[in-house]
C-alpha cells in the first residue's frame, strides 16, 4: 500500500503556523506559493457571493491537504479561512513540483488523492441538485456513514448542502 499524499508531503521541510478563526490564509487571486498541510483544527476553502453568502468548497481537518489542486495553478481560485484553531504546515510549491518530476510514488499518490477529491466533489454536486432540505440532508448523512455530527457543527453542513442554517435546523428538529 502506498503512503498517503499527506504523509509524503509532511516529509518536506516547511514552516509551522498556528491560526485562529477567522484568519485568512489566502484570498482568491493571490499567487500560489505554498501547499498547506492541516495538522490540527479545521480550515475551509470558500467562495463568497456578492450577497455575502459563503459556499464551502472544501473542509480540511487534521491530517489533510488544503487546496491541493493549487499545485497546478498560478493563482488561488477561492479563499482559505480558518474555521477552528489550527496548526498548519506550509510547504513551498516549488519544492513539491521539483520532487514530483522525479518521484513516481509521489506522483501516483497525488493522482489517487486528486481522483478521490473529484469523486467527493461529484458527490457534493449530486447533493446540491436535490430539491428539498430533507433530500439533501438524507444524502449528506448517507455519504457520511449515517452519522450526523454534534449540533455545533450543523452550520457547516448547511453551507455544504446549500441551505440556510435555519432550514437545516428545522429539518433536524422535525426528525427528533
């Protein structure tokens, strides 16, 4: 079994930083200079609509890579915002690119990781196509092995499934 992309990237030299909400790591349009490993806590990739609403594109928790697709871009396509106190390791993009050119194991691990991210994105897109809050919540719960997280995390689910927090809370209340 090959090493995870997180484990392979964590071998790189990088700087450790501690962040607290609502710290922003980067904004849409900033040049890509680093890859980010989330060692603890949680960061989100998000886009903000003109009306101020947030669309969550990725939730990166402990032992995950944030904005890994940025490795193949010159500029970030969204914002990275700290959601929970987090420790983040920043690795220079150039170092990773140079290593990928000569390391098949890392290239294969990265390709497998990106394929899983594409699958997860497709699952989120399917959920967003559902019409009702109940259908979206059922699909989200099924995708997450039938587990609804604690009440303090429901707002993030609402953002992920594209409904207002109030609508989600009402749906959950009706089920209990």
